[in-house]
C-alpha cells in the first residue's frame, strides 16, 4: 500500500480486509495449487499499479484468485474484493467498503 | 419486515456517450439518496417492499464526462421494485444512453494482448444472462489513449456486447477484434 497509505488505513485494512482475503486465499488453495503470485508493481509511475489490482495467486495455468480494490475519484472510499478463475473473474466476492480521508497514490 | 432471504440484488447500468449528467446526478440525489444504506449492511427493520439492494453505475464513452459520475457506483440503496421501475423510467425519459439491469456482483475483468501490449475491460452481466456488456476501462496502461478517443469513434465501437454463452477464450477473441478495430480507427 505504501507507508503513507498504511499509516492512514493500515489498521482498518488489517482488521476488516486481510482476514477475509486470507480466508478466500485458503479456500481457493484447496482447489488450486499455489505456485507464485503477481503483485502490484509496474514499470511506470511510482512503481505501483494505480488501478484495481493488488495481488493475484497463480498456479501453472495463471491467476486463480485476484485481490482488487476500487477507489472512488475523491479517494475517500475504497471497496475491496476478489475475483475467481472459477467464473472467469466475472463476479465480485467480498465487497468490503472502507471510508477514510482522501488517500495519496497507492505505494506512496 | 424485510429479510435477507427475499432481497434482490440489482445494478442498473446507464451507458452511452455524452450522457445527460446534470439530470442523472439530480435523479440520483433526489430519488436514490434518501434510500441509501451503509454499504453491505441491510437494515432489519425496513418496509418489506424495499426488497431490492440496488447500485447504480454510469459509463460514458467520453472519459471527461465519465469522471463526473465515477463515484455513483460506490453507494448502495435499499428500494422497492416499484421504486426501481420508476427510477428506470425517469432515466429513460432523458433519451440519452441505454439502461440495463445487471447482476449486482457481476462486475468482472477481461484482459487481452495485442503485439505484447495488454488492454483491459470490465464486464457486466444483464439480469437475463443472455449477453455480457464489455466496457473499456482505465486499468491497463495502454488503455489510456484509446479510452480518451472513444467518444470520437462510431457508437458501435464504444462498447462491446457478446453472447453470454461464449467461452472465456471466445469472449477474449471478440474483445481482441474489437480493440484492433478501435486501434485502426485511432490511427
């Protein structure tokens, strides 16, 4: 998330989001064999993806679960969710919404 | 009393180009705001007729206009089916864009590569599950340019609708052809 973002919402993410993400990852792990992960790093900007992608877990065929976050344009509301390969990543699961002060860029 | 068991979950999507944002925002404020609920928290003691967990989403092919409505999606409402029908009717009277009821949680992603460059789109699934609506998003870095040009293209290229029964690979193939057409038009 970045130091500044962590300072602002880290505790809330730890309390409300991470447990659900962990449960979802464990559940998906029963069906797929974890091989690697793909995080939010990109080549441009501050090196961190500013879109929805946080991290995806992969097996030999690629992503099997993708953890995402939506941020509104005021950057004061975030909606955390995940997608599964089972339905071609077409459905949202989780949908945890946090309200907070306007956040800086992810990674800052 | 309302209960989780009889709750319908609906996302209404309005999409088109250069939509009537002034009136859309007015309708959201006037007709929906009084019925907003805390996200994901359906009150127990509400009128049983309010059985639709509702979200509204707007997509404008003109990205400058889209920025004016991108926050609408972040709100949830609990309304009745009559209320939903009336809201949809009011939107239809604006005579701009299309309005489609979709599955609330079906807001997915699809990515393709052309010449090793990734393009991305988001997908929505109408309630009748006959089609999938594919809209160019702002996720992939390469999307930025074509997304900014979308409103200048013919209406039939501003979004893609595919058969729900297509496999994921077939959806990707259709999306790839669509993006290739857009890239040709943007040259």
